[in-house]
């Protein structure tokens, strides 16, 4: 490559201001123009993660951004991933591999080492791509976190890249957010801010324009664009649970997902939330599990603690009543482990060492261990031989009689080192009466054949066609179209055809 790649960093005034969305859309705009572009998030803190083909773990948002670039996910897109396992601690994942658990203070001291990993990944991307679109984390105005920062301006200063700042006007206070954020930056950081983006605007632009004029005059920074509120827009969430559903009068199946305190990979259920025949209900703390055909216990970063959380909500009693009345139950990953007899953590992998009595709905037990299973898998379900494409992210080995009636047979996979392994193995379990399924596999509902088999098992009749991947692509392209229309990309970088 004869010249340095374009690098642009998108930072936000707050979490959920629109950083992930904006990076995704810009990536698709550039990719559609034939530019070799890659997403990059130096440090991500999220419990939604994805597995690369090489067996590494990255933030889910970066996997979506890779899709926007027409790329397979790779660990260099998100070199540092933090997965919270308590209010003050997190599992630290560097270049796709979990290295340890750290409390916040210890991680703050570790950031210098983490920055080395960040810069190594960035350097490799610069050698492969013509553009790198970088996503910040939270807000650059967190002055208590400025020392040794690797997620926002600390990275931008280290690689000397321009920055744009996005704010969500739908939350209110957009001008205060932008002015306050800029004011809390150092002089050199302020100088590298190229301008602002106002996100999720709905209303009359003529009424907003005086505010934009004032903002530009006051800060000396241009508003590069105002993005409209996209009704019904869907993009897999980085961390926050999205409750919005498709508007339909044909909800034939009600599914209740239990929102555990450390719920992970709740993007597993996006395809259900958007399905025209499914009424998906997230059951949070203090909520009563509603009448439904299917209850799902999802994955969690702290399985023993969340098992107790489940019991504290009174949900164990409700689950048993649901089963007595013929309802179906699905446990995924940590939720699968809860279905067994015991969960043991002898080495204190997730919390204090010890054992927990589980729900005893399937005859098996689980021992947590330090090495994660990280792999993409293909195979077929035992229900009706439906094809499945999914992925595993879990620490723990389950053994017991219930596993003799498996949920799925995996016929091809990649091991933890990304090598092709053609040996077959089984996953999960189905109860003798067929009411309960447990599985370690994430992404069960993303592909039509497996999703249809599971919804039929849960009781849905006369299934409608629904292509989740096509919906994802439509939404990414819709976002890119919106950005091309409303964002002054020429103010950021020269694009082909824009001379």
C-alpha cells in the first residue's frame, strides 16, 4: 500500500449516543464504493460477544460492523474486550483470548499493557486496509478515566487521527452534551475534533437550524450532519436490551426471556423479537413470568450468582408451574447449565469457589473451568435433522445421563485455535418428555431452518417465512443510505466519485 490508510474515530457524548450505528453505516458506505475498510474498537465493555472463525472472542458490535464491510470478524477489530462479572470487576480478553479477571483499579494499572495490544492490532489493520473507522467507548469527557486512556482520546492522540463526536438528540440536551464534552477535552484533543453529528432527530429542521448555527458559532466546529430518527430500525445492540417489536396482529406464540443480572448474548433473541408470529417478552427483576408457550433461560457471565438471582425473583416456582401445564423450556449456555443438578466452580473462575444446587430438571452436572470453548459450529438438530449454524462461548464441562439424548450433533467446527476439526460431537440435551431443551449453542434462531424447527417444537403452527440475515442487510443498507444523504462525508475524507 503506497499511502497511509484513512483513519476516522467516532466518539460519543454518552453511551448509546450512536457510535456503533454511525461506524456501521460509514463502513457500509465505504465498502459499497469499493474501498477496503475495516472497523476498529480499541476497547469494548459488553456481555454481547461473537466468535471469529479463528476461535477468538470480540464484541458483538464489531462482528456487525465487519458484516457492514463484507468481512469475516477478526480479533484485531476489537483487541480488548471487557466482560463485567461484578459491579467492580470484569474478565479481560486480549486479542480474542481471556487472560484473567480484574477489579477496576487493577485494570486501570494494566491499561499501559493493553494499549500495546491495541496499537499492534491497529498497525496490522493499517497494513491490510485502505480505511479504518474507529469507535470510541462511552464518552471522552470522563475526566476520571483520562489517565492511561486507550478507548477514546488516548488512542486518537497515540495514532494522531481525526475525531467526530455524535450526540443523541432524542435523549434531550444535545447542545449541552456537545458543548460540555468539547469543553472537558484538552486543547490538543479539541483541535483534533473535526465536527459533530446529531443523531436521531425527528421534527422540523427549520426549528433545529438556529441551534446548529449557535453551536457552530460558539464552538468553531461544524455540524457535519443531522441523522433522522429511523422508525423501526434494527441493529444488533452492543449491550442494552432492545424491547421494541415488529407491529403485527399475528403473534401466535408467546416467548418469555428471563433477564438475568449478567445476561449475555441477548442478541440470540433478536430474530425472535422481529419475527412476525412471535410475541417476545423480556421478564426483568420483580416481574412475573407471563402465560406463554416457551420460557428461555439465557446465557450469563455469572451463572451461579444468576441462578440465585433467578430464585430470588420467584422464577423457579413459576418455571415448574409452567412445565406442569405443558409449557416448553429452553436453556442456553449458562441457562443450560442451570437446568442440571449442580454447578461447581472449584477454582473460583466466575466468583468465590464453591458448588450450587441447580434446578434439577435434567440429569447432568457442570464443572466450570478456566479454558473457554470458543468455536463456530455447523451440524443438525435432533428434533427433525434441521441444519444449524451457531457458535459456542462458555467455560464449563457438563456430564451426565441426560446428555445421552442430545439436542444437536455437530458435524464440522473449528477448534479454539481456529484449526478445522472434522470430528463430530453432540451438544446439549432434550428431556425424555420433550418439554425441556438445553444447549451451549448461541445463534440458534438466526437461521431459518433451525429457528423454524424450534418454533414448531414450541407450538407454533403454519410458520411464515422470515429471513433474519436479509433483514440485517436491509437495515445496514438503509443506514448507509441515510448517512450518504444526511452526512457531509466530503468534510471527512475524499470518496471516489466525489471529486
